[in-house]
C-alpha cells in the first residue's frame, strides 16, 4: 500500500515535473532558460510582438478548427454508412481503409500525401503550391479515422428502435436523422471534434511534409526555433497552452460530470 | 362482399418473408376485424415479430399483399402508413419531454400548434399522465413510460395500432394491472390493434382473437376460449395451458385408446375423422377421488405420485395403474374450495380419475 503510493507519486512527478519547471521558467527574467534570476512577464509581452510565432499560432488554430469540422462531417457520414447500411459489397475494405491511418506511421502518411500533392500539381495544376490547404487536407485524412471510431461506437449502442419509432410516426428518413439521430449522438460529435482539433494542433511530422513556403504551423515554428536555442518565449507560449488545455478539459469534465450525475439521479428516481 | 370489406381492417394475403432462403413467415393469411384486439402468439423465432414489422412497413414481404382498410400498403414506406406502433423498449425519445414525444407525430403532419396541444392533452388524459407532460422519459417509471408510449402511438388516430411485446419490460405484478388497463384504453378508443406476445396469459387477457404461430405459419386462429377448449393440433394444445395427451386411433367412428384402461367416449363435436389421434384432457377437467371402483367409461385408476400446493389449486400427478399407458403420469388440478381441506391426498394413495365426455378433445395426429 505504502510502496504503491510512493511509486504513483514518483510516476506523477516524472510526468509533470518538467511541465512545472517549464511554467516556472516562463516567468524568468533571464534570457538563459536554465538559470533563475527574478520574476518577470516580459517574455509574454515579447511573445505577443513576435509576428512569426503569432502568425503560426493563428494558422494552426485555423487549420485545427477547420480540420475538426470537416472530420466530424466526414466521420459522421462514414460511421452512419458503416453502422446503418447493413452489409454491402466492399464493406470490410471500406471500414479498414477508414481505420488504416490509425496504424500507419506518420512519416509514411506524410510522404505519400506529399507525393500525391506533387503528382496532382504536375498533372492537374492543382494544388499549385503547398500550404494551409494541403495541411488541412492531410490533417483531415488522418483525423477522420479517429472521429469515425468515436461516432461508430456511439451509433452502435444507440437503440435503433428510436429511429424506427420516429419513422413510424411519420418522419422521413432525412428528418429522422436530423431530429433524432444527430441530437442523440451529439456527445460523440463533440468529443470527436475535440479529438480532431487536438490531433491537428499537435501534428508536426505530417505538416512538415505537406506545408509550403509561408505556411508554417505552430509546432513547426517551435521545433525550428528550438534547434537554434531555446528562447523563454517558447516557455511562455507553452504555459499559455497548458493553461488553455487545463481550463478546457476541466470545463468538459465538469459538464460531463454534471450531465451523468443528472441522468443517474433521474434513473435512480425511477424506483 | 362489400360488407365484409367494411368489417375487415387489415387483410394479410398469402404473405411470406424469406431471410436468406429461410422462411420467417410462411404463406400467412389473416383477416383482422375493425376494432378488435388481435394477438399473434408464439415462441421466439416463430415469425410473429417479422409479421408485425411487415405491417408497420419496416420489412417488405417477399411475396403476398397487405391491405389496410382495403388498400394495399405494400409500396408505402413506414412514414406514410396509417399505422403506429408501440415498441417493446417503448422507444421514447430521451431528449424530448413527454409532451414533445407525443406531439412528434402530429408535427410531422404539419397540424396547427393549437390543434397539436389540444390533441396531446386529450391523449395524455386518456392514459392519465397529464401531470407528467413536461418530464423527460428517464424521469418516469416503467409503467408510466408505457402509458406515454401508448399515448404517442394513439395520438395520430392510426387505422391500426401495433403492440410489440407490450409487457416485455414490466415486472410481473405491474404486468397484470397494465394488461387490463391497456386493453380498456384501446377498446375505449376503438382502434384496431395487433399485438405480438409470447405470453399466453397476456394474449388471453387482452385479445379478442388469437393466432398461434409456429415456424412462420399460423396454426390456429380463434377466440381465447375456442383455442383453449378446442385446440386443433398437438402444438396449440401444448402451447396454451397444460394438457394430458393419450395416443389413440379412430376407425369407423370407433375410438380406441390403448393408453387409458377403460372405454373412452368423446363428445360428438370431435369424432369426425379417421386415423391416429390424441385424446386430450385439461388437468382441471379431471375429477380425482379416493378409492378403486371403476366405471365402465371415461375413468382410470392410479396412484398419487406427486403433489404441488399452489395456493389456489393443487397440482397432483397420478401414475396410471393399468393398460398400455401403465406408468404414464397424468396431471390433475384440484381447486382449493375450502380453507381447511376436507379431502386430502397422500403419496402412493390409490385414486380414481374420471371425466365427462364433454371434456375429451380429440386431436388429429400430424405424424403417425
């Protein structure tokens, strides 16, 4: 009991101590990341003035948002086809091709997409150059895999008699999908959206392959600047991210908690 | 001809449904009258649910035709049929209130808002759930959910109401109460109703007529009393209630039953065929007396083998003494008239079984 406690503690320290150090040193006055001098917020102010970093930040945000929306759209359609259309010829091929990006090494995905874009550019003249658009397409291709899995499992556990009941009461199939199916799978849509958003924001490898001049995402900028020496600005940026993620996940957890407690209370109220 | 059409709400004409060459429903013909509650009764996998889903439009018959009020509905999808269904799981929309659930079907018809509210209030009153109109389904008990489900399926005034295992999700005590209540509501509305159930008691309590199904085919159709008292096959006899069967043969109007010692005389309604058959006796129609004296006909001697006290009646198993049926066990129900039993039986006591000739049912044997 005691020992396992300590082990747990050691594990947590191992995981989170570096993060803590990073946050602390973001408030360091000194230019050197390893020597603490005094408290200051100057790196945060400098960060705001760094055009390159801020551009990359907004580009990443833009790509992540649009990737999330597109992945949820395509993922919902794919999941719906897989769950509701019964067996159709090529179903196994279809489902494994959707899931494939999950197990494909990022380098392979990135390289093959690069080759595809170059080939298409030569053949059709589109995409003329690589940039935000190609990164977005690449991110959607692998995010869709994750989103499809999340939505498929939700659709599978949904009682299909709900949709039949709606149809029985006079709703056309499209209406049933919009008024019954979509609201009922909305928790999966939200978590799929968040998942795709995070994956896209996080990605360095694939983006490096398919990006072009003038379209560097945030992870790419950070990675290249770190190679020239770590600036405390990166610490400041990382701290902002950690803060955002903490707040975001707390809000998500809290609303989920409230929602499950609410429905649990209702279920126990039945007896 | 015309008259028959008016009385017939649903006509199932020679309908079959194959799943991968296996017939789930096999050449079924049914006529269901206006305003009656009709039960499809059978074990699991007998095709009753498939037949119901074909009426609702969720499955398409492989062959045959389905007419509702004389019009074929084969080519109309579920959302265009004048049919509403109460699902086994109730299928109430969890993200809508009771009121929104009931209004859902009316909204699809694009009725004016005031009319929808009025109709919702009306059906909520019918099932006595006015107080719960703004609750979510998860906040209701099983019985309340069922009332809402019924109200929702009645809201559009369907020509045909379908009930899929209506009591499947309720516990036993609530079941008895809801069976009568549901039947009363449906009768007061006057809607034609087809229900599917595997529970014979439920079918007999609620339905005006019952169809017994087995392996996709209809075995017998009739009122509960007809089916219980005059089963036309071994299968229906055994499916509804319990029954004692003895092998027998009819030849030239003469009934010989080797498994019973004495002469067996059946009521005249039964003996209109030749060949192998069964003598069928319901356990509650057999009298049980202590002693050994035998009459000439419709009786048998035996020893008490087993006694089960069930409160309302005793189930007594008697092992027959003589004849080819020696050792055969006969089930007898003896009601408990008096609180202090005047006549009790002991194990291995010699008894005489006897029955009226009206009690005897002859069932033609399907296979020799």
